[in-house]
């Protein structure tokens, strides 16, 4: 377990849920070409969002050391951009929001081949 601030993380929290490719990877690979092609249509806000997503959780934003209380293993944890458009930063908030909205939905019952909304 690695203590990060007040939250205890396990290995399953840190690595298993990562997608194979992230938006930041796409922006790193194709972002400059996209900016050139769409130069007249991208505003300052859009360019800043793209830059924030690329820099998120990299050494560009600095970092800190996390240490395991059990085995003493340490690792560098890079700081996040905290941009509201960043999928890495807002993933948990988005999941919590979706769960809350799903809890608000009315149940759907299927009777035969007729769907009845209550």
C-alpha cells in the first residue's frame, strides 16, 4: 500500500485501470499538426486545455515522493493539471456524477416485448 496524502492506494488502484492509450498520448503525437491545420479555429482556451492535458502527471508539472509504510518502496508521483477538461483529473468526479445520475433514473421494466417506463 502506498500512502498518498490521506488516501491509501493499492496496486490495483494505480495501474490496472489505465487504458492502453490516453488522450494525452494522442495529443502528444498529433497535437502540433492539429494546431497547425486548425490554427484559425482554435481559441486560447482550447490551446491551453490541450497543453494542460499533455503536461498532466508528467515531470513538467513537478511531483512528489510517495512511500509505502509496509515495505518502504518509494516512487515519484507527478502532479496533475486539475483542468476540468482533463480525463485523468476528472475521471473519478465524472464516475461519481454518472452514478448519482443513474440513481436518479426511474427503473425500466420489460414485459414481454413492450418496454414500460414508470
